[in-house]
């Protein structure tokens, strides 16, 4: 049986589909819930239920049921519910009907909440549903106006800090925003009503930087960099400086405590192919170290010259000049001359001895001749 609250919430559903089908939709057996969704889908596809009811009225009647089934932990139920939702938003369903906005405004917040669920499959299914919905009506900005809405961060006046919501849900929103931007070819919408403009994207990223979760802030920097690159490469040339004019701070405004904004501006510099602030500081430190090293070498060279001059001055004052070291060639030449002189002296001595011996022999012969002549005279 149904409670009074359940009947009041689903009174339109009861009028169109009857109370027995509504009771079955609350069954704990997933097969019964799957059967309810299949019956509703068949009634819409064959046009049977639309013979007596307007599609707008049917869609409004199905909103409570689809909101419940979007959170169903059984994958088959949640997948069928997504199929029903996307059928109602397609051209076969509400299409361009005025109540299309009513339907998506009721169900998109539900799917956004599910993107923060701990169940990975359910979370991925919700993200994919929103992306597919945007592909159906991207030019209307039905999804973008919900995704790019800045985070509603509460301020803690006592600690002067901001308090964010569910970090998983907020990270999913940024990832969905990146997917929607990629589906648009990373081009901004010309029509401001479509909501995917440079200003809206930048404001969304700025709210990410106020988040208390580091992963949300990092994803915000990544998305802002993508927006900046696309703005620089805009065919209209409307944003020659990208999104820098929309930022509250510049490089000149930063202090050492502005670590977050230093990372933001460094990321933008890398996207432009410029050296970052830290890289420029590193280059300056390297240049300064090289200059100091060169200066030290010059000082050492001057000190050595001064020491040499002092040494020379001391030798001059002591009355003697600096002694020059003999070269190896000169030493070899002097040694050879000394050897030659010794050989010449030796030869001279030998010659003198020979001459003396020869003179003595001649004197002896003269004496013998004189004695012979004396003997001849006697006889």
C-alpha cells in the first residue's frame, strides 16, 4: 500500500498509469522496478499513452519516479531510467517543448548529487547522462547553466576559511565542464544565452580556487588553462590576452605567500610558451652564480699578479735580479763544448810529448856523429 505522502507526490502518475503500477514501482524486487520502466517506455514509444494525454503532462508525472530511480543502486534499473529520461528530452519526446526546461531543471540537480556518490559505476553513469543530454541540446545551454554555476562556498568567519561541499561531486562538475567544452571543439558559444562563454567559464574556475579541497583547486587550474588557450586562439581575436584581464591578480601583485595564484599564473605562462616565474628566478640565480664565479677567478688572478710583483720588488731591493733558469738546449751546448775542449787538450799533450821525444833522438844522433868524426881523425 501507498502512504498519503506517496499518493500526493505521484497524483499525476496515478491519473495516467494507475495506482497498481505505482505500487509496483516501490517494490523491493528490482525485477518489478525494471518491469515498470519497460512498460512506461513501451507506452511512450508506441504512442498508446499519448492518445489521451499530452507529452508535457506525462513528463511532469514521471519526474518523481525518475528522481527515485536515478539513485537506484541496481545498475539495470538506473540504466533504464537514463534511457527513459533521454527519450523524454529527445525530439521524440518533449523536444523543443516549453516544458523541456522544467524537466531538466528538476532532474539535473539530482544527477549532479549522484556524481558525488561513493558508487563509482553510479557516479560514472550520472556524469555520462549529463554529457549525453548536453549533446542533445548543447545550443540551449540546459546542462551548461547548471555545470558552470560557481560553487556556493560557505564562509567560516571564525577561522576565515571557506567550506566546500562534496569534493567528489565538485570534481565531477569540473570534469563534466571539460567534457562539454571538448564536445564544442574547445570553442566558445557565440550566443550568450547558451552560457558557455569566456566570462562564465572563468568565473566558475575562480570559484574553484576558493574551494578547501586541493584536488578541486588543481582541476580548476587545468580547466582555466584550457579556457585561456582557447581564448588566445579565438578566430575572432576578441581575447588577445586570453583570460588574464578577468583575473583578480597579476604577477606584479603576488607575494611569496600567494602559492596558489603563483601556480595559476605559471600554468598560463607555460600555455603561452613563456618561462614561468620560478624558471626566470632560476635563470637569474644561475647567471648570478656564473658572474660571482667569474669575479672570483679574476680576483684570484689579480692576487697572483700582486704576489709576483712583490717577489720581483723584493729581489731588486736586495741587489740582485731574479735568476733566470738555464734552458735545456743551452746546457747541452755547454756540455758539448767542454767535452771538445778536453779532447783538444789531450791531443795537444800527446803531440807535445811526441815532439819532445823526437828532439831527444836528434840530439843523441848528433853526439854519436861527433864521436865518430873524432875517431877518424885519430887514425
